[in-house]
C-alpha cells in the first residue's frame, strides 16, 4: 500500500493474474458530481478497465464502470464513460516511454478515497503468457496447501 493511502473502495484482483506489475503510480480522477457519490457508496467495478495515453498527452481511464447514483435522477452520468486522469507532465512523459515497449499496459489496480478525493493506483504491467498464469496458480495452490498443513499440525 502506498504511504498515506485512504479507504480502499475497489480492487482489480484480475490485474495481478493477467500482468506482472512492475511499477505503480497514483493519479487523481476527473469526476462528475454523481460519480463521486457512487464511488463513496462502493458502486464501482475495475474488472475490464485500462488506461491509455491519447494524442494530446492526456491519460484516459477507459471502461471503468461507476454505477448510476440512486438519487441522481436526470443529472446521472454515463456508467462507462472515458475519464481523464490527473498526473504531472513528467509522470506522463515517463509513462509514454514505458508503455511504448512491447507488451506493456497501464492497468488500474485499485480506487480509494484519500483526503476526500478519489484516487486510482495505476500499475505498469507486462502481460503474462498462459504458462505464466498456470505457474502462478500452481504456486498459489502449493502455498495454500502448506498453510493448511501447518494449521493442522499446530492443532
């Protein structure tokens, strides 16, 4: 967890399964009024979302699903609209260099509230191959078996 992280709202558990996360960066999100209310209510899904850098040098968060706010009536937002991320120019330039390498992608890892503002933790991930995913599952299963054996032994 980064230093000073607030209340975690949503995590992308599939990201660590699909990518080797090599670096992380914290970014602010440009939101509409009903979106922040939905986020605070925990009605957000990071599952199929990703980030990209557009031609203007802005970082966009694509496919992030924030459910409509129940009391939002006609002022509600589009649940899957593209949202701009707030980063410093130096950070964006660094990300441009890193994501242009083959197989790298910007993946949102978690959304949290920090000092009253919604933040997203972006991970620079290199895509895993099928055999890497199977190997990780084997390691996870072995660790689970070892923990279970230790727990049974200590009884």
